C-alpha cells in the first residue's frame, strides 16, 4: 500500500477553483441520458464515480461525446436507457452515486442487468432501495447476501403507485427512485418512514428534475409525489463546484494564515454542504460568502455542539476542526456515517485518537476533546475512503507531520487534491 507524508505547514493561503460536484455530476449524466434531446454538461467532475457512470451509460448504449476536458455532450434516449431486451453486467466500483440511481433507472426499459462493485460496495446496504422499487412493481433479485449488491435488475417497465421507505439511512435511496419516477407508467407516491436524513441532497435532486422538466413535489420531506411525463433536455447544465471538497480548504483558512478563497460555490449554491460555513461561523472563524466564492480567515476557534445530519460529508471536516478548537466538540445525529465508503464513525474515532484526541464514539455521535499538541509521526489509515484522506490532511496545520496511507483513494472525487494542497501550503 502506498503512503504520502505531509510535512508540518504554517498555513494554506491563496485561492482554489473547485472540481465539479460528484452528486450533481452523476445526476446530470443520468438525467441527460434519460431526456429527450441532447445536453451539454460543463464542469463535469473527473473522478472514479463519474468514470463508472460514464462507462455504464455508454455500455448500455447511450452516446456521450467528450467536447473538452470537463465538457460532454449527452445524446438523450428520450425515455428508458435500454429498450431492446439485452443483457449487461455493470461493474460500478465503490460509486454509490452510480449503482443506486442506475438500479432504479434500469427497471424502466427492457433487459437484464447485473450491478456489482468492490468488496466494500458489497457491504453497503441497498435493501431500502430494492424494497421501494419492488413496491412500485420492479423485479430485482439479490445475487449474493440479501440486502446488498450484487443485484440483478429485470427491466420490464416500472408500473408506479405507492411505496414506503425508511429515511434514516441514506437520501440516495429516495433520490434514485425519484430520478426514475417520471418515466414510470403511473404516478409515483413515496411515503417516508421516520426522519429523512440529508435533506439538502434531496433538494438538489428535485431542483435538477425540475430543470429537466419533470413534475416532482414533496410535503415537508414526509411524502413525495411525481407525475409521469419523462424529461426534456434544458440544452446545457453547468455543474457547481464540490461543496464537500471545499470544506477542507475552508477549514484550513479558519485555522491559520491570511485566509483561503474558494471559487465555485457561493450564495446561490444548491448543495447542502455549503452550510459548512455556518459551522465555521459558530466556531469563531471569519467568513464572507459571495455570489460565486467563499472567503474564510482565522478566528479564535471554540468548541461547538451541533446536529450535522444535514451535512454528513462536511461533518467529517468539522470533526477535524475540533482538534484546533478550545473545549470539547460534539457532532451529533450522524448515524449514516456508518454506511458510507467505510464505517466513518469508527474510522474517525480510531484515527483521531492516533493524533492524541480524546474521543467518545456513540451510535450516532462523536465527542472530541483536542490534545494539547497534535501527535506527530502518525500514519493515518484511510480505509479506502477519499474523505478520510482529505480531512486528515488538516493535521499538518497542527505542527505535525502526518502520513496518509493509500492517498490514491482521493481519485473517487478529487484526483488532484494533494497537488492542490501542496500548491497552497506555506512551509513552517
């Protein structure tokens, strides 16, 4: 396994333009593929997740032309992705943003499809999605352990009707059904059991569905209603910068130096993780949010006690920022960390302790007391999780050299992360 040692740095300073959002990139590709007409998708993220989505769409027959480094022209199917009753086997790595929406979309047409991924993907639950689709008339079989990939989707059209699914694990299950619903044979009504997590990601989904001409509504995130009618291309889609990726640079700006400006997100961003700026403000950082950028400068950082269920990815960065704050920080209502690329509650707890922090790990929370001095010479295990690698890079701002194991895992969403980190770093 490879590793990368980051030397202590005084600060990050300067400006960075963000790569495209993973969530918006893969939604854009799928919606464009399902839509009537051609769609130009600009600022598409280059990452493992988008490569798997692009490859899968092309494999099932969607024509996608690359126009530039981050620009693609998707020739829409004007309906279901596949209608000729063929058989495909799709390997989707660890891309949850690909396997889940494709599982729903492939129910719409005709054919037989095997969807599989890495060993970790086979540990990530998919039962709530499968159960919801079955309630709407889909035929889906498990090919291994019940409730987990690999799965076989028998495309025969999606009758529609009513489904009830739990909301407490992942918004991707609901997003996947919603994205397929406008091409169902009848209206789709979805009732949410319990509290729906990650609501801002659903706002992205609904906004993009409307952008492509679909009729989708919700009642206080407790029920969702989608009318059939399909999608029509808006002609072009510009992918916002990745707000989750922004959090590492914004956090660095809050810790030390003259400040960091991040371009590609701002006052009008649709992504929920833009709310990380509220965490920074609550901790004492100086934050300026503009139309298309955010500037953060250091402040006297203090501990917080926050429910961060709405921004689970950026919440990991908040856990790292706790190492630089005065007092004990509590991050709550983050049970869905356990079903991400790794069990993030366990992983964050283990690796924060290596740096000298006192950590209390509960079923859905972390309580973190920072050390007087961050432990140097530590090797951080990343568990194949891109966000573990990126957020623990912040330890280098605490006067510590830190080794990141398997740094290549950042390719999932931000292949150039460590190059950008080095470019902006000021030596001690």
